[in-house]
């Protein structure tokens, strides 16, 4: 723009940023944005210092003055931009643009309150929270949110249809469940469905895939079942479209750093030629290189790592602290031996050898390497406990034992997984930068708004949270005491889980926005990391396989995931079945039975059945379905009592007839298998395939049950007999004859084995590692403690302390024997179970200590995705 007038100079300085000092001013604005965000977070902690409070008010006033002046100057000079050059119309278009709207909303509420209150010291939490809108100004560097209009425009048709359908489902099921559950005898259920708006809130969570309540009436169970099977999928389409559209735009606009894929294919350097013979042998032995002994040693270390971790987990269970201690000592000794061998072999390890031969320096580099420190942490605490009995080591023995879990990370050396994450981040850096900005912005803004509405929520009651300072009559305000508390719970909700539902209506509206828009967007960084991880592993495996196939680099013929069966099946193409040793008449019957059961291929390759065969298949299909229904109905006490448990009742007769049908079919398939290419022309092969095993399991339990009943080993109606009856539910797998599904899973696993090994190891490391941290941090969290009614809740009398006054549950039980109980995180098996639930995206408990909250946030941000 022309710089001869004030408007032109302002445009060049603020919009085009080509004037001297423009970039510096932009950095200053960014500093103020970050600074006001920090002051908001500090303010929610309840600053007791009057001087600090006054200083933050002054800083906020300064920032608002600068932001207001900047906005006015930008508004004044926007007509210099050709897009907004049309006078007043151009100004209105500029005002309604995304970033100018953010600028206006970040300052206007402040001035409105200042005018109404007559003081620059803003008191409203809502106005304070709106300060955080300023972080959206960083949009100009990433263009993350400006992509949403493109997403909406591209998908407007499907969004219009599915959004309308989703709203209809929401309203209909909300109203229906209000009618069925408002008089539910369960007090909590009736309260949550006391009005249609309340019912729609819970129905919204149901439609998002959550089921926070379960004590429904029969009609309600049917409705929620339909919600889970059908309506949730439809309701999820608009959410999925927004998330997938955002990811698609990222793929188009943000290129991956493919140098990382080329770097991932580099092979490891050979053994150092300057190493001595003993160094070389130790190196090869510990790395599993060259000989069967070395591979056996490597496999033994694998086994010992898992054995040591398992023993450590078992020893956290009360009363089992010293179990398997002899085996533990042996494992520690072998780990020590391995460490010594690695220390010696460091002189031949190219990772630690320097260009100039220096054995001492190479070993020093090894000692301070990542894997060496992991090794030391896995066995040094054991020796310290032996050398210093009764010392401070014993006081923390339980936690030091957890160090051996770090040994799992050592497996990454053999199956790279955790160490690939930095490659993944570099590969997907451009897209991650944009996605993380969008996710973090939504997270911060929603957390601030929920804090505003819930910090004063003294209506919704919750269980005691003594770790947060409330021992009785606690409310949601005790959970949301500051912005950082809100960040934790909002982070959990952004993973799609809603363990907390007792929100005020403004917060419920925020949760609605989280369900509709934010969950899909926030999941994108995890999806990008997962995709990048797969690409890196595939690149490594492709190079490894190419080296294994020789210079041609050609793969063996076939499809990914093929094993011996697929290879043998292809080899039989065009091969006639062998003649039966029982003669041509048996051959004829086998061919007829095979065509009856398995059909006959026509010239186009389609399988055709005779009319009688089609009727037979329909009959078998019906019998399978009826068997499944019978198992379900028999488990309902009222129906079971109506039919009766006497021998020869309706269920027993139907079961007997069904088994005869299934047994006849199984025998027929075994008979004709020598003429069935799917069975490789072998009855033995058929009996060991997925179909053969399923057919066998559909009948064998009944015959076993009858034999046990006849011999008197099992009595009718007892628990053992019921196990055999429930076993019939596995007949659902016989539907595989009609719909191919499970029989292809083995191919999928084999085709994905390299990726599954790497991701599986990383999943185990994250699972066990996070469980160990949760156990350490949450074992004595008073929020999970429950005491007998005779124990006071909390007292100020040191001689008679209350339930929540003890540092640990063990101390509580010492003072009140057997009257104190820790509900969760009591030992590693219990913690592993809970952590597995967390990694599945479900949060059964959420009121962690702050160290536990950090682990929780790690899982929310990337642990679940990884």
C-alpha cells in the first residue's frame, strides 16, 4: 500500500508487516498473548499476594490497551487491502473475518465489564477466560481453523443429511428414554431422566459411544441397545466427517519429511575391525549375531526380561512380597552377567567405538548410554538392598522393585518401537504442528470455559476427594478448583470418554461442542503419529526384506499374509482330487456330498448350489440362529423357570436335535473332505482348519456333558453342567460358513506381523510403564480410601486421627486394624487392569494425585493413540 498517508503506513505496519519494526511489534503482541494466558492460569490458583494481583491487573490492562489500539488501527487501515477496499462494506467483511473476530472478542468483554463495574480490576471469571481466545491469533502461522470452512463446504451435502438424521435420533431417543426411565426405581437413573433436557444430555453421551448409566428398565435396555448398535454409527458420521476432512486437508497442504523414510532404511554398521577377539565374541553373543549359541542367549534374555517383570508384578500383591525370591536372585545374576559381557563387548560395538581405537572411552560411552542406565536400574537396587539391610533402601524397596520394569524398554533394541517415535515426529512434523495447535487451542479454551462454570458449582454432589481438601459434602467445585484441574478432566473428555456427567447446563453445552467438533479434531495428532509409525516400520521392513531377497528385490508370489495353507491351495489349482482307496463308488458319494455341502463352481467362478442344497443351508443357518437365541433365553431366570429344569424340557430336546444335525453335518464334511480343495483334499486338514475346529466344538461339549452326566461325575443343574450349556454360544462361529470373517484374521495378522511386533512391544511398554507409575503415585491416594463407619472421617486430634489423616492405607490399618481399605491401585495386577481400561479410552476413576494426573495426561495426549 502507499506509505504517503497514515492509513497506508498503518496497513504496511500491521497487515503487510513490511515496515521497519513490524516484525518486532508482532513478537511483542505474541508475548502479550502468552503473558495474559499465564496470568489467567495463575489467577485461578487463588493468588493471596495483593501486590502480585495488582501487578497482574496492570499487565492485563496494558495488554488490553495494546490489543484495543491494534484492533482499531487494523480496522482503520483494512480498506487498503483489495479484499476489503469497498468502503463500509469492506470494513464489515473484515470485521466478520476469523482473526478480526478473535481480536474483537478478546477485548470487547473486558471493556463492557469495566464500564459496568467502573473498575479496571476485572472480577468475572468468564471475562478472564475469554482472554484465552487470543491464542487463536497464532492461527496466522498455522491456518488450522481457517480450514474448517473448506471442510464444511466440501462435505456440505453429507453433513446436512447426517446432521439432520443425528438430531432426529437424539431428540427421539431422548424423549423415549425420558418416558421409560423417569420413574425408574433406581434413584440415580430417575434423577438423570427426570426431564427431557436431562434425558437428552445422557442420550448425547450414549450417541457418542458412552454408557455412563446401566440400571435401565427393560424398555430402556432395548432402546440403549439400538442406540449402541445402529444410532451411534449414524450420529458419529458428522463427527467423523469433520475429523477426516481436517486430516485430509492436512495431507494436502502439509508434506511429510520423506527424508526420514530414507533414513529409516539405513543398516547398522559392521563390527569394529579394531576390536580384540574377546570383545568381538562378547559383542556378537549379546547381540545374537552369528551362532546358535548367540541366538539362544538373546532368546534367554528375552524370556528373563518378561519373567523378571512378572515376578516384580506378583510381589506387589499383599502377602506375596517374597514369592519367587530365589528365581528373582538368579535373574538378577544373569542380568549382571549380561551387563558385564556388554561392557566388554563395547569395544567391538560400532555404536560406542570411536574412529581412533580407545577401549576405555568406548566403555565409558557405553556406561552412560541409555540402555546401560536401564540395565543398571534393573539390578543395582537389588544389590543395594542386600548390602544395606534396614537402611533407607528398604523403606523404598517396593518402588525400587518397579525399576526392573524399565527392562522392558531394553527390548526396543531388538524390536525398534519407542526409539522410532522421534523419526515419526520428524516425518509428520508439518502436519503435527498444525494439528497440535488446533487440538491444544480447543483443549485450553474448553478447559477454561468448563472451569468458569464448574468452579462455582456447589449443587452437584460428588464422592469425598480428601486429596483436594474436601472430606465430606463435596461438590463439583472441589474438582474444578483451578484451570489446571479443569485441563485434566477436559483432556479425558476430549478422548471421547465421560466418566463425569454431573455438570451444570452451561458446562453441558460445552460438552456438546466437545462431542460434536472437538473429539474428532483432537484425535488427529494421535492418528498422525500412528500413521507415521506404520510408515516408518514398513519402510524398515521393506528394506530388510529386499536385502533378504537378494539383488532382484522381488517378493515371493502370493498375497500378503499367506502361509503354508494358501501356498498349498494355489498349488492345487487345476489338480483333480485323488481317488478314494475305498473304490469308485465311495468316490462318487464323496463328490456328491461335496457338491451338496460346498457347491460347485461354474465357468465364471461363482459357486452354485442345487435347490435342495440351498434349502439345507437355510435350515442349518436357522438352527444356528435358534441355538444362539435359546442360550440367551435360557439364561433369563423367568423363562428358565417357565420351561422348567426337568430332564427332557424344551431346551434339552431342542439341544439334542441340534447336536444331531450338527454332528451329521460334521461327519459329512469329514467324509467329503478328500474331494474338497478348500480342505486340500484331506480329512485331517479339514479337521484342523478354522471351519473344522468350529464344527467340532459345536457338538463335542454336548457329548462330553452327556458322558459326565451318565457317569455321575456331573449332576444336572450344577455349575459344571451350566458351563457346557453356555459353551453352545460358540456356535455363532458356524456362521463363518455363510459370512467370511474370522478365517481371514490369520492372514491379516501375518501380513501385519512386523508392524504388530513393533506396535505390540510399544503398547506393552506404555501399558506396564504407566501402570507402574500409577501404582507408585496412586497406591495411597486418599481419594480411593474407604473406612468403616466407626472410623472418623478426619479430625484435628493427632491422638485419634481420622480415615483421611493417614499418609497411607497401611498406616490406617495399623491404627484401625482391618477397618481401612484402598479400593483401587492396591497392587500391580489391579493397576495393570485399570491401566488397560484407560488405554481402551475408558476412565473408570479420574480423581488422581497431581503426579497421577500427569500420567493421565500423557495417556490422553499420545499414550492411547500409540
